[in-house]
């Protein structure tokens, strides 16, 4: 062992209650450590003393009464546990009157119409259609990414033998990632058309 065993391990070793592998490790440590050996000897001495005192029970001890009291405590604990574990009974809520439901449906409908009308009147929500000639075209290819706009083009190429993993998103962005087979370096290109 690289460090001293804890007090729990020493106590379990003194009572022969450690698993075999752990007991072997503690035993090897005890050969080299006088302090831990003294601790184990003291624990074994205390254990022997407790055994001798346990034999000296009071002569007027009534085992029948002690057994009955322990049985009653166990039954009480089990009953209390059953009460605590029992699910609480929930009382059903009364349903609202039909007139209340009608009012709620009318209010919800009016709210929807008001919000839809406000949204449609907001000029920011009514965008003109984009001119297809002025739009940016992004393309994901096995060898990289390409962007084209009004005749100009930008291409990000993958110079590896392995094909790039390419994806295109709904908003016009494109992404390519590839691994350099010689260095293991990962390169990620992400372009977005605005």
C-alpha cells in the first residue's frame, strides 16, 4: 500500500471482516508499519474485552419481555413506514360550468385574432421577396465548400484524400469538416450566406 489504511479498514481487519484481497494488502502493510500494527493489536484487545463483558449480562434480565418489546417496536416501525409510503388521495377538482368554458373559448379566439392582426400590420414581418439574381449560393461538395454571389466565387477545398463531411443548413449556411490523414488535425469550415 502506498499510504496507511484508514481506521475503518484497520477495524475490519482486526475483526477478520475485510475481503481477501484487501486483507492481504493490509497485512503486507502491517509487516512494514509498527504504528498500524499497534492499532490493530489495540482493536483486537478491545474486541476481546467486549466479548468478556457481553457474557456478564444482568441476572434479572427478562428475555421474554425484551423480545416482546423489540417485536412491538419492529411492528410499530413497519406500520409507520406503510403509512408514510401510502400515496396521498387527491380530491378531484370540480369542472367549471359550461358557460365558463364558452367564455374561455371566446376570449382565446379574440386574443388570437388580435395578435395575428398586430403581427400582420407590423412592417418588419412583411419582407419583400428576395431577388434571385442577387442571392448568395452556398454549395457543399465532397472536396469542400463553395460560395457564389453575382459572378464571384469563393471555394474552400479539402486537400486530403479522405472526403470532407459536408452539411447545408436551412438558412443558407454550409459546413465542412475533414481530418488530415498525416497529422490527424481536424479542420472545420463554416460559411453562412447573409
